[in-house]
């Protein structure tokens, strides 16, 4: 019984220790995604996109 309590408290301590590091990794991933989106936005804004004309063939 005491073995399970010690094991559980050990896993809890490890979880509490790694929790701040997980938030740092999540923040890093968010920054990378934001930079990627900004790069795509810059590429799209540089493109010369002309309005396409479509004919409606309604019968």
C-alpha cells in the first residue's frame, strides 16, 4: 500500500516538474505557427491576383 502511495507521489512530482517545460514548448510551437502564417500571408500579398470573370450559364 505504501509502495503505491510513494509511486503515485513520485509521478505527481515529475508531472509538476515538467509542467512549466510543457508550457514553454507549447509557446514555442505557437510562435513557429504564427511565423509560418505570416510568411504565407506575405507571399500571397506579393502575388498579383487578378479578378477572374465567370459566365453564369443558367438555363
